[in-house]
C-alpha cells in the first residue's frame, strides 16, 4: 500500500465501512486487480442491461481508479474490499446485504465465505482458475482446501484443465461448469472499440518500422528486450521498440535503465516523436498500442518472475507472440497456442532472440502465427453467455 499509494481516499472501506448500495440486494462482485476488473466488462454491461444491481469491490488502488474512470456507470455502487477479518467483514456484510456473491478466478476469502454462509447467500466462482503452483499447494492441504471450496455454491471454470483441478479439490457436491474464459470475451469487446495509437503519432520514422512490443514487462525483461533491440537494429535499422511496464510505479527504474544505453527514448506522459524506444508509463493503454505492433513479447514469463501476463489481448489483434517458460497462469491457453503455431515459448534469452530474428527475416511466418492466434480467439468466445444463462436466465 505504501509503495503504490492512492489508498488514503476511501481508506475506511478497508475496515468494512463501505457505502451502502443505492439499490437493495445487489450482486456483490469482488475482483482483486486491474486484470480481473477488465475481464468483467462484458458481464457488467449485460447485468446493467438486465437491470441487475451490482456492488463491485476491488483490492488495489490501481484497480479502484480504473473502476472510477471506466466502470462507475455500469455498477450500482463500488468500493474497496474490506480486510478479511471477521469484525471488518461482518460490518461490510451488514452494510451491503447482497443477494449473491461472485468471486473471480482463484480469490477465496475465508471470512467472506463464512459470512455468505451465515447470511445464506450463494457464492459463485466465475472465471475459475487453478495454476500449477496453486494446485500443488492445495493438494498439500487437501482437507483444508475441501472445507474452503465447500463454501462455494457453483464454480464456472475457465478451461477444461481448470475444471479437472477443481474436481480434484472440491467436495463432490459442488457443481463445476466449464464456461470458458471471461478475458476472451472482454478482450474481443475491447479490441473492437479500442482507441488506437497510430504510427503517425509516434513520428515519421515509425511509419515503415517493424515494431516490437513488450507487454506488461517486469524487472529484467526491459533490459533483455533493449539489448536484443541494440543487436538486431544493426541488421534491421527499421526496428523500433515499445515497452509497457506492468507497474507504472517502475517508471523511474525503466527510465534509469534506458539512460545507460545509446538509444533515444521517451515516456508516454512526456511524448517525443521519432525516438528508438517508447515507454508507456500509463495504466490501461496496452490495447491502444497492440494494433501498432508487428511482434509481441509477453511479460512476467522469464525467471525469476513466474506466472506470465495474459497472451489473450495480443491474440485478439492477431499478433505473433513470444514468451518465456513461465506462463503458469495460462497453461492451457499457451499449450493450444503452441500446438497451433500461434505463439512460441522460449526456453531462454538466446532462444527468444533467435525466434525474434527469424520473424524479422521471415515476416510472412510472423503474420501466419498471428492469424492462427486470432482464429483461436474467435473459436473460444461465449463465457459471459454461459454464466448469464445459468445464473440470471431471462
């Protein structure tokens, strides 16, 4: 909280002192951070269209700002999720009094679940996911896991593999439905309405450039991409690089790094045309830059980082993707992408550089890879409909 800031406003939400809903008995949806919030947009739109009041809570200050800016009109009320301690959770429940609770992905809050049971309110896990690491942890404490999952009314799993893991962890009487990934529907909807940053805005030298985009990069990955850029542009002088760090508060770190290299660069908040490297140090603009890219690197995928950022958005725009070996949060999706030659997993930095150089030399192969990714996306939509048809049938 101290590092990211932005928590002073509405601070007492954390202790259960949340605003009362404007309409009685809302559906209470909890989504931890920006990724979960963004994935909910098509669902929130559909709930709004059906006049179902939604009380939306989130955990991080960045996600809260996104809700304020983009989603306030789609929900009845919103606030910060209270600390999961019985006094604070009980107060939040007395104030909100929901008719149903929706949790996203893998966030299970014991006291929150207990309060739901105490008030006889159903709890649904939507876009349910279980990573390899989480599954291993739950298996080590299987009796406790079954107690925790036993508080759920129904699970809507994001994939077949997630559904199988939930079946291994849950009591036998918990219904588990393979509904699909909400992030696919959200990415498609957002892609159709995105405000694209044009190459003209970036400068004349970008007009015929080959653009490599690093999405949601973590510490160390910017260095890796910059060093590849310096090597590759000797042979491909038209190459340009866009970096989108995962956390805006790392702007100074990235800026300091770039100052040690013989490159020109600028920040999104202080734009300059015709630089070598463009750093997007804002929140929520990744989609605006994806259409501009020719090649995409997916961040948080190289050691010591673990889990991977989403490859779905790049696939929506039909972009060829590379990532490291740590894509544990998207095991099934990445396996299908790789099987269809819609993305390339790289074992190490050398492999990554070889693949990117191959695409620079053979752009037709890169285009084919991106097209395969887009075809996969169009074949895997429908998660919102599956959830709505089950929980809120017309």
